[in-house]
C-alpha cells in the first residue's frame, strides 16, 4: 500500500472547491489509479436535486478522461462530518473500476482516520466482469 497522504491532500484541496450551495456539505475525493496517478473531484450540486455529482463521481470521471481504468485506492473527506464513506451509488461506481480489495481511506481534517476495503463497504457487489 502506498502512503495515503497524497490522496488525502488531493481530496482536501478538491473539497475546498466543492459547489454545495443546496446542502452546505462540501465533499472531496481522490482516487489512485493502478498507474499511480491521482485524480481528485468535488461534489457539484444542482437545484434539480439529485442531479448533482458526488465527489467520487467527479474523481472517477477525471480518471477515465485521462485514460486510466483501474482504481486501487480512494480517499474521501467531508467538511461537516467525520469519516464520511462513499454513498451507495459511489460504492458501485468504485466497484466498476476496482475490486473488493480496493482501499477506501476515510478522512477527517487531520488526515486518514480509518481504512476499509470496498468489499467491506459493498459486500457482494457486482462488476461488469463479475469481479
């Protein structure tokens, strides 16, 4: 496992750019691809709730745009809540590009507090290739 501080820093920076006027709940996320590259994203809300994007979704979109296709670890942070895990939809999005062993780092404003696997957060999840 690599040092998750780089992911934490990227997620924290992304959270500061969140567009969350409806919920006042800024979230940042960062994903590390199998290539080692880090991609970050923030939540982007919309008045037509729930049509906004979660931070994890934004980070995954950046990863795909860059040409990477495999997630090995994720960091998530929210300004107003300690240890916010990815929502159910984002767990499935992570599963699309990860495995049960994909690491999910849950962060507060000081850094990574807890690390779990995607398999722990999404037991019996399914992917395009059955993994």
